[in-house]
């Protein structure tokens, strides 16, 4: 569990008895998508290294080169102080059960305090056994469809890696891509309103006279509500000029 290029310590992702090289590769790719690069593999069914895993990992092959192989789960967790286990089924054990979001919040706090954290992922066919789960301090349970709760290995790793990234990355929940323009100032909105009113007045839009003032206010209010860019305003002015020329 080392620091990586995004900064700060990270949990180890422990794949327990994975059955297919392709799924190991998919897990590596998911990890690297979100800045995780410490993989541990316990007793892979088809042996190791795996050409299929490398092919599936695409640009994340370095994770596989640096993955550490273990014979059993206790060996893979020997240096860990806190272990999460992912499972879709609760196995009658007394353990905290956390959502992925809560678990990664907890993991971040423990890692910041100097603890070493691991996340266990079970084999594709049946998931983790009780012998694996009893070594976990807490269980991560995803709120999936109870009638179809099975996630494949790559999906499970992707989900936890994404939640981890959300905890450590300072990402705004929403941004506006301006596409080489900028929002206009109030004076330009006023000028656009004036232009529209002039053309609408010429077209006889403000009728009857008793409602004209309210119609003008509604138009001004509409312009104020719209987040117009300079490109938007230029386009609207151009439309009005073209309509005048065509007439």
C-alpha cells in the first residue's frame, strides 16, 4: 500500500481465487482508471502470469507486472490492520455492513491515520466464503437488485475504485464547458432586450396596449433567467437582423 501519483496512501485490492485471467485484467484496468495501483492476487485458478489478463488490462499492464501473488488469504492480509470484504450475501456473521461510499470514507480516514487497509473481492462463481469473511473487519454491500445481485469481478472493483476516487479527488460536482466563449454582462443583456423589443414592436407583437407593459416585463425577466453566452447573444442579434432583411 503505497502512495501513488495522485498522492496519499491507498488500499490494497485483493482478488481472492480469481477464476479467469480476463477478469483480473478488467480489475486492473478499473483500478488504474481511478488511480489505484496495488493489486494482490490469491491463488488464481488458471495460474500466473496470465496473457489473457495482460490483454484485457490494456494500458494498465503495469499493475499486473507489480501485482503480488499469495497462496492464501491470511498471507495476503498479514500486514493489514483493517480489512473490508465485498459480498452480495450476508453469511450470518456479526460484522458491520457498509455501503461502498461509507466504506471508502472509513478507509480514507484509517489510511490517513497510518493504518493499512485491504479490500477483498471473491471469485467470480460464488464470491467469498465464510473462511474469507471471518478475516474481515467489515463487509461492503452494494444496494443492487435483490433478484439479480451478482456483480462480476471487474464491476465490483470498478465500483469500489470509483468510490475511493470520489473520497480523495477534489472534483466539482458540475462545471460549465464554455467552448471558446464567455457569459455576457448585464449591459449586453439589456441591449439584446432592447433589440428584441424594437423588432417585436415593429411587428405589432405588443397587443393589446393594455397588456404591452406586462409582456415587456416578462421578456426582460426571461432574458435575466437565461445563462446567455456572448455567442448566444451574437446569434440572437444576427437572427433579428436577418429577419429584418428578409422582410
